[in-house]
C-alpha cells in the first residue's frame, strides 16, 4: 500500500473498556468521553503518534490532542503500549501495526493480564498517512510531463528487480507506485497542524 494509518487504541483499564464497549456497540464517542480518558501520545512531530490523531480529532470534534485534559508524552510506542497494559493510560495513539509488533511483549514484558487482541480495541482511525515520495521540482526548465513519466517508470522498474530492491532497501522502501498531488492533501493539512504547533 502507499499509505498507513494511525489508530487510537483503548486499553484494559475501566475507562478504556467503557470507551471500547461504546464503539463496539455502534455508539459514537463524544468529546466528553474522550476527554475523560488518560492518553499516551508521542512527540508533536510524530505523524502517527500526534499529527494525524490531531487531524482525526479536528475533523470529528473540532478539537486537538492538546485540548485533552489528561495527556502524557511517551518516549516510544513501546512505552505507550506498556502504559496501556499496566492501565497507566486508557488510550494510546500508534501506527496501525503497533499491536501486532508488541504481541509478545504485552504479557511477557509489559505485564498485560491477557492477550493484547482481547484487551485492546481500536476506537478511532486516522486518514491515510502517505509514504515517502520521490519528488521533482516544479520550477525546473527541463522537467516536463514526458520526463516525469520516464522517471516514474524507471523507479518502478528498478524496484521490481532483485538488484534494485537491494539498492532502495537503504531507504526502507519496498517499491513504488505513481501518485497524484491530491493523494497528499491530508499531508498538506498535517503540515498546517505542525506549523500551528510550532507557532
């Protein structure tokens, strides 16, 4: 896929279960519901751990993470998952695959009292966070549609070969897809969120 998502995960605490039960029963969470919970988030520059969850809250509640009454910053996603397991936080924001990545740690390291899949529930999902791009200048005298198309095809083809995969592995890229400018509209919104956080 060309993007991933951030999720808001309710843990096994009493408040976490209360929020999860509402969502699982098809009920909409109110701002008051969310504000009554303790949240574990990442730094304000983290796409999955702060910026995109803020966009989710803005789109759905006209609020931001910074408006929550009980919020604490974690130094890693592992710390956030650990806070859920030990009921130090009711909700944590994380990239969509985080629970899968911490399946074994949930009980063995973090002290969860059961399986992570049984003790946690997704209560919110952000818009897609698009992956890295290979970009060209709009201001270049030689950059026309034909050259853009040739570059797109070249990188896509490079990524299809074993040797090409080794070369692009340094970037943690596994392949390329053509994209449209509109694919990054939410990223433009994310940049505005980030700009507002730093002003």
